[in-house]
């Protein structure tokens, strides 16, 4: 995603963001949503199926209410970067919830899979997208306490603390290594 290298703290301007990544974002609201699939077979066809499904649903439900949106996949987590007018915030929330309902319908096809969506905070500048991203990641991690199969949102009064370990760079890298290890362990073993 934009902060994949984790080096740059902020994107300087909307124009820079559009030029560098070929987006079509406009002035308005930015929000990151993280879609996390748990207990999913990490083989290429399963991940590809879920990626295609998430991208198709984003096109169906988000294109009508967003100026632009982008989808980024990292193992079994899919990130949506949304840009919309403030007047569309309720419609975006409603449509993301509809996406969740459709993705949950896949649980019966992919035995044991569960899906959770973590919503980052809404921000008004391109330079604040990282905050929304970190909030979405935080909310996805909260599924371990709050449960899966739901849309988890930042409550206005429940702002995460920047000093929390769960929000630290070290925790992010540890979590990423754990997911990579799970991916490797979850692969079938063949004996010759």
C-alpha cells in the first residue's frame, strides 16, 4: 500500500498521491477498511478467489459512493483505501456492511473461514491516511478480543493511544512474521 515501506510518515499532498500512485482522489474524506480472513487455506487459488471476490464487491458497493477506492492484499488481509464526500459517509458504512454480509456467505464454501472488517477513522487530508490505516489495523487486531464475523469501528471516545504496544512498529512486524509463519505451517506436506 502507500506505506508499505513504512519509511515516509506522510504523503505531502493530494496531487503527489495521485501522481505517484495514479489514483483519482479528490478533496474529501479518506478512510481505510481492513478485511481480515481467518482460518482460510492460504493456497494461491483460495487467496485469489477471495481477492477477486473482495475486489468485485468493492467495485459493486463502493464505486457508486466513492470518488475513488483502491484495494491492496497482504496475505489474508485486504485493505481498502476509500475517498468519498463527507455526505456519503453513512452510505459508505452501509455498503461496507453489505460487503461483509456477502463475504460472510463465503464461510459455508470455505469451511471454517471467518471474516472481519476493521474500519479506520475518517480523515480529511491525504497526509492523514496513515492514521486511518493504523486505526484499521488496530481494529482488526481487536477481533481477538471482540470476536470475528463483524465490522469493528473506532468509537469517537475510544481513540487508540499511540504509546500502546499493539500500535507499535515492533508489534506490526511481529504480527506480520506470525502471519507468514502461519502461512508456511498451514501448507500441506507431501512425502515422496
